[in-house]
């Protein structure tokens, strides 16, 4: 650990040692080590030293006021500028590539000058539903190794990334530390505990650890903000190479959802499983936002899951961005999960070593157990069956249920096994996926046909329009996917006779509506608190606004009546003046003009309005005096 003497601060405090930041260290940890080496306390005093304000609450993941902190360090500062601090000691490089450039610039101003209120809301981490808390996590083995090799313990950025629950180096679960979230300790600086007696257990490498690896790769890549249009083009090219688009290059969202749910095994054991699945009716709703609404700030977790599915690594995604920026098209070899990629993965010694179990091979190769099993079966490498849990006859019955189109969760519940096991069997037999997809499409078409026929049986006597009105969404689906059958089925609807329907007597209707205008306006004017009697108000009260707009030449009397009885703006202003004078006369015998103006609430007064107010006030006062004399 390097130490260097520092100069005197503006507040006459001298720091004896200024530690240099460790690789992948949070700024919160740098501040804690600085305070420990210089015996700075209490917390408010530390904040006064570092940021010049004793009321600053240090953020563990996204600290602000970085330029103030760097300037107070002076010449011995180990950082070049506030951007250097941002890139080396915060989690902002994890969020930055997926932020629109406008939001990125606004965030940079907050990071530089402070005032971090609303920062996470601006970045979209709150609205996305993945949580914006800052619980600190640490790996016990990393803490011990850091102390042994560097003589210091500190908080790692890789351990405090969102949704990362295991250490990518030691493949063990991370421990949570929530002491800084309790009341009264929000300003306290501290380091991770040193637990020598705790023996952490190795966790299974799965799709959850794949997300952790992608998160670490993303923050280490230190990517700049990616143009939203460029990123969308890269995603669409990758989907096209994976044959997840239609012939007209339209995105097949149903196919993407099914493939991703199978790839990530329905996000089993993921911290945000329910949020990722969104809803049973429209699972993975966030995929549509990423691909259709690229300007919306989505949480990096969503982008990482799509990148992991399409590219497999951040490096591949970065190369795809470079190709797209140079107007080059992605080839199949640039997409993950192709045969070429599987062949390269097969070359790993752990996967080819038959003496090693699938679980051990997964730990050594960095793949999931499901992927290792899939690779071994694909290349005819013997895989021992899990006889203790799933016998061969159970596997065969599950395959039959999968081909029959049963839901994954229902199959798992009936066989008392996990959803991941069912997905593992499905992925290990690619031909089943094709049969299952075809059968489920046929099931869906048959079900919708039956529903449409049932509607015809109930509403068919009222005609085709009644059936369509009752099942509009069903009609739209059948019209798009089963048009020929729908055309034949609709012949069963009875034809509604049009006998007895007479033509509209426009003259009588026009006369009736025109007479109604006078009566309606008279009722409206009786309300002393009314608004302006406009043409729109009259037509809306009569319920014929759209009718007159569509057939003005057939309703001339109505048009003339509306124009005659409606008020202009000037006429309504005069009415407000008269109403204000009448109300003021009830309080005082001689209302002054400034009170009349305020009570009438008219912003601009013309000479005509002033003259009308003076005349009406005189007439009203004279009439009031005459009434009192009589």
C-alpha cells in the first residue's frame, strides 16, 4: 500500500498519509482507509475534511461532488480529474453505456459539482424496479488475500454490482453488510470485516454467475455512452443472424422470449426473477422496450441479459458495435451459441475429461452445468444420469409432456423436480424444441378456433358485426394467422335483414335541433356561475357536435341557430363585468373601479370594456336608489 505525505488543507488540517486507490476499489473504501490512517473522527469531521461540508452523506456506489474532493486533496492527489475518479472508483461505468447522451451529460454535472438528489431517478435505476439500494457486499476470501498480499482490506466494485451475489474469482457467495443503512451511521466510514473463522462454501456456477461475469466485464471495459440507434442496429443484426426475425426483418418477440427463457432457465435462482418475467400474459416485457424504445433508460441488467444471450461476452458486443459503426454487417460467427462457438467450447479440457463430473467441469470452464451437459451430449461424451433424482422413465415421460406442449412449471410440479431440470432436458434434446413449438402453435390455433365458433353460436343470430364486436382481439389474431379458415367460419353468421330501416329525414332533424338550441341556451344562462356560451358548449350539450361537423350542409338551420345564440368573447367579458358589479353592490353602495376589475378577473381591459363598466355601474346604482325610494 503506497502512502504519500499531503499538504495542508484550507481548514488547517494536515493528513499524514494519503493511500493510493487499489485495483477495483470503491471511493467509499478509499475514504475509509484515508480516515483510518490519519485517525480522523468523528464522521462529520471526516466529511468536512474530504468535501468541505460536514453534512455530506457518502454514497457507496455513486458518490457526487468528486471535483470538490479532488481539489481538496491538492497536488498529492492520486487522481487526474473527477472523471478519473468516476472511472476507477465508482459504479458509473456499469450504467454509462446504456444511458442516452442527454442523461449522461446531466449525470456528469451532478458527479462533478455535487447535489446528488434525484441522481438514481435520472439514471432510471428507481423506475426500472430492480432497486436502488446500496447494500455493501464482500468476499471473505478476497478480504483475506488482499490483507495478505497488499496489507490492506477494502471494498471491491465487482462485489457491489447490482444483482451480483457471488465472487467471480472464488465462486463463493458474497456476504452482505448493512450497518451503514441503520439510523445514525449514514456518515460513518468503515472497511469490510476480517472473518478468519468463516469457511465459505463454493457455489454452483450457473446463469446467475454468468450475469456476474458479464457485469464485471462491463465495468472493466469502461465503455463510453453508446448511441441508442447504433445499439439497436447491433441488437437487430444479432437477432437476424439468430433467425429470430421474420422474412420482412420484423422482430419475432414471441420467439425471442421463448429462447431467452430457455437459455436462462426461466431465471431460476435470480434475485429479480419476478421482475424479469414481468407478467404471465406478456413475459419479458422489457425486451420490447429495449428493442422498440431505445431512448428509454433501461437498467443494465436487462441489456446484459440480452447481450449474454446474443453475444456471450462484452468483448463480442464491443466488436459488434465497432462493425456496425463502420457500416459492416454481423456474420453468424460473431454470434454466440452457434456451432462454431460450441466447437471452441468443447475444446476445454475439463469438458472433454470424462473422469470429471459435469459440476466440476462447469466450475473449471466457467460455464453452467446445463451448458456442460448440453455440450457433452452434443459431441457424444458420456454423461452420467442423475439416477438418484431423475430416472430414465421419468425423463422419457417429461419428453412426452414437452412434445405435448405442457407448461414447464406444470411439468416440474407434477414430477416434483425443479424448473431448471425440465429446461435442461429440453435443451439437451433440440429436436424436441421444434416439435414442441409446432404443437403449441397448433394448440393455440385450435383453441382460438373453438372460441370463435362458440362466439358465433351465441352471437351469430345478430350478425357478423355483433360477433366481431364481442371478440375483437380474437378476430384480429385469426385474421392475421388463420384468414382462410376465418373466412369460411364467418359464413355461419346469419345475415341481418335491413328491411324497415328508413332514410334519415334531415329537414325534420335540422328543425328539431335548431328549436332545441334556444331552450338550451336559456337554461344555461340561468346559471350565474356559468362559463361562456360558445358554439362547442351548445353542440356538446345537444350531443350533435360530430354530426354538425360531418354534415354541415344538411343542417343549415342548426348551424345558423348556434351562431345566433352563442356568445363572443367580448360579450362574455361584458357579462362578467355586469355580474361583478351586481355582486359588489350587495356589499357596498358605490363600488370603486379597481374592485370591479379585480372581481371580474379580466386580464386586458379595452376602452370599450371600461366604458361598459362605467355605464352599467351608473345604471345599477341609479336603479338601486330608485328601488330604495319607492
